[in-house]
C-alpha cells in the first residue's frame, strides 16, 4: 500500500514535469531569446514582440531598423495601471541600493506604473525562485528579473512562461526573456584596454606585467566574465606575456564581507610575491577592487606609477571617491551607469506591454571612469 | 497575593492553565494562536495574502527549511546541535547532480548518493561527539568547513545544471488534489514531519530521544546505549539535510556548491517551535507551526511591501520574543 502511494506520487510528479517541459519546448528560431548569449559579440540581435497568447516572444520581421536604434524616448506611454514586478538583486549592496533600485522606482513613478520591488537577497539562490512565485501570484503584467545566477534562470523562467508573463532579464540572460544590461565580458575588455594604455604611458615593460584577477566562483559564470574578459583581452594584446604572470586570486565573499576578503587575499598574494611590480589588477566589482587597492596601499606598494593599478567595475561611490582622490592604485572603474537603468528598462517594459517590437538585447553604454573624465560623468 | 493565587492554581485539580502553558502542548497552542493572529493581520493588510495560491507559495518557500528542521528537531530534543546542515544540503545537491550527469545510476542512484553523503557526515559528527566527547558546536562547525571545501572542490566551484525531468519533478511539479495544486516540496516536507512525528510519538527510539535529552546519565544507568542513539541522531540530521538538499537542487534545477547557510534558519525554527537548547523537550508539531509562522511572516511582509531590512529585524524579534516567553513561562 505504501509502495503504491509512492508510485502514484511519482507518477503525478512526472506528469507535472512533462507539462513544464512542454511549456519550455518552444521554437528557438521563432523565439531567439531562448538561446541568445548577450556576451557574445557575434550574437545576432532581433526585434521581437511578446505574444501574450503563446506566452513567448516572437521575432517581428516587419521592422527593418537596427535593433540598437531602439530608444527610450520613443517608448509607449502606460495604458492603464500596470504592475511591474522587479526582483532586485539585493537591498544591501551599493550597486543596488544607491544606483539601480532607486532608478527603477523613480522611472516607474514618472511613467505612472506600479512597481513591486522584491529583494532577491543576493547571494541567496532560493529567494529569486520564491520571488518568482510572488510575482506570478500578484498577477504582474511584466517582470524585470535581476537574478545573478544563470543556473537557476530556467527554473525561474518556467514559472513566468507558465503564467504568460513577459520578462526583461537584467545583466544576466534568462532563456526566453529579452535582455537589458551590461556586457560583462566587454567590461573586462575595456578595463584591460585602459590598464594597457596606463602601462604604456608609464613605460612599463609589457612582458613583465603581473595580471591579477580577483575571482569569486560563487557569483556564477556571467559576472566572472568581467575577469575572464580582462584576461583574454590582455592575452590578445600582449601575447609575449608568459602564462606564469597571470594570477587568479580567490576573493569570494567571506564572513567579513567582500572588501575585507579582498584585502586579506591580496595581502597574502603580495606577501607571496614580494618583488612583483607592474601589477594590473581587476575584479568583478568595486568592492573587491577597492579591497585590492587598500591591500596594496597598506603593504606600501600602492604607487600607481610604479607598483601597479586596479580597475574596478560598477562605478560605486567608494570607488569613484578613490578614483577622484587619486591616492590609491584604484585608478579606474568601468561604469555601465546603473543609476540610469530604470530610465531604459521601464520604457522598454511599456513597449513590450503595448505590443510594440523591442530588441532582444539592449546593451547599456560602458565607460572607464578615470581621473581624466570623472567630472564629466559624475560631477560633484 | 499573586504568589498565593499562583500557588493555588498550581495545586488545583482538573485543567490547570499554568501547567498547560508550561507543557509542550501549551507551546504548540501558543504558536498556533500567534500564527492565526498573524494570518488575520496580514489578511487585513494585504488583499493578496489570504489566497490559496499564496498559501501554496508559502508552503513551497518553507519546504526546504521545514524538511531539515523536522530531522533537526529530534537531534535537538536529544540535546544535540548540528551546524553542518547547510553545507550538507549544498553537498547533497552537487553529488546528486554529478551522479545524474556523469553516471547511469539515474534518479535512484542520485538520491541514494546524496543521502549517503548526509549519513556519512552525520556518522562522523556523531562518532566524534559521542565517542570522543567533542563539543557539538565545535565539531559541526568544523564539519561545515570541511564539507563546504570538499563540495567546492568536487564541483570545481561551479554549479552543476540538472536536466533530468524526473529529478526536477521532485522540486518543480504539483500534486493535483481536487481544485488544489500542491507544490511537491510542500508534500515532501509534510511527509517528513509526519514520519518523524510518528517516530517520536509511537516508537521506542522516540522515547529514547526524549530520555537522552532529559538525562543522559540516567539513561546510561538504565542500560540505554546513549552513544549509539547520539550517533544515529546525527546521522538522521545529516540524512534530513541531504534530503532537503535534493529537493533544493530539484527546485533550483542545479546542484549549487555554495549557499547563504541555512543552518541558523533551521535551528531558530526548531527553537521557536519549543525545543529547548538544553534538550529533553519539544514536539514536531511545534517545529511545523514555527516554520510556517516564519514563512507567513516573511511572505506577509513582502506582500505588504515592507523592506527586507525590516523583515530581518522582525524575524530576530520573533525569535527573541519566543525564547523570552519560554523563559517567563518556566517561572510560572
């Protein structure tokens, strides 16, 4: 009897699973959002509209313009009161609390749409899935998903696809959604270009550079491309640099937080490499970049003209202050203007809801912020 | 005056409110009332709260902590403590994913391997704690580090995606009972609670669990092999964490080697449910309602748009409140 019950339970489970798979089994040709890779520079971009009946995006071949020409300025106006569910990366980190989340709130208010902000509580891998349930239950008209873990994106998208809710994925691609955000690999490449230009300007011997990437395996593949993009670009530009001059330093968030973790890991690396000069370092975000720079400074090896430099990512306040002050090796940070995300994402959402064609991939602009241009982009 | 009334009540025959308040059943009733009040408040405050679908969302959200908490309840009633639960959950998910993707053992092999990992970790914990007398706090923290390190090494610090539909069904399917679509994880949690409730209530092993937690030295004098019971309970805790890890991996569609650490959520739910850190006291029913209470609290505050910053504060306050009330109740 007990065995029979379990068998029945498993059978019901299987029926549920096949239903889920059926919903996911969509034609990738008609819906390129299912397989696109926004980080691939050769990735084709299309116009798509959301087919509410099918619960999927469909290529709209009636538009011939370049998808990159989409502009928030021409977006539709909100028709009636719409609910946009925004599953934010966190309500803890500067990037979210100071930049992205307020920009979403501000833009939603200006557009007259209701924004339900739910906290994905990065680095939780369960909260984004729980939040997807809440968005569905609240009957959201559209979801903006800022989930960093690409591994759980299919599980999240299954819920939205079943509920026929269009999704905009922020910064990390979700299969079946249009993408908005930074090109993680490009941020690495831009940081590398800046670092190499700095090395050339200071007459550093390029074949003696020490390339340090502060890695965090826990953040998943997409954000780590901010490091691998950096390393790959240097390998291409400086082929004579030996493999032994590249270092991955583990800077996963410890119990004391990302900055303290980066300081400790970098201090250890500097101790193990007492003669290392011409360091060009980067990491996935400004917290860790700031930590690397602090460790170099505290070790008495923080002269950006001789010892080395650090390039951050995100243009968070602490990094911008350090870049402006110029008293640490943190001489640049790649900005993708998180403070303006909402200005694009909310109009993009309104276009989707109005049935207008939108690009499968909308990339933000990227800029290395240094002492030379900080006042232009971030005036005091 | 108060003293004499209290004394009178304590000595009164028939139903005694003070005695009931101090009892394990009293804790459960108290939690149930608190839960009903919270549900009533949220139902008034948010039009989206009192809804079958939202109830199912809450059920799925609490299922992982619920499964692990059910097993941990037994361990903590016996006076034990296991801080390696979160690490075992991650390890079990990764092991299951690797077995699924790199062997032909299928879903049965994946679950068995995951459970074996949990049992092994529990056995090591139990051996060191019972045989060598190592403090459970120290031993299981050490084991947490060891298991986390081994898991990251095994997975090469990368998540292992799971595509097996049968395995995914464990976490992503629904049981359709009449008009209700019940998420599978919720049923696994209720099943775990039911089985362990039966074990605690109706088996000799259950009686030993209370006895070991109440007075281990007396148990030894009575001929009960306390060491064996302790080792078995740590193994059960590991198995519970592994089962929770399997369900978690199925929900996520991946075995993820890192996590925010769920052991504190599990332990706080068990304590909130009325299990004393000193052991000897507690009921599975209390744990179930406590897990539900925390889940309802989180969900209700989210639906009301209360910032997660304040949600954390509220969660802490509820735990402090429960422990304080428990303390006051013992003085009655």
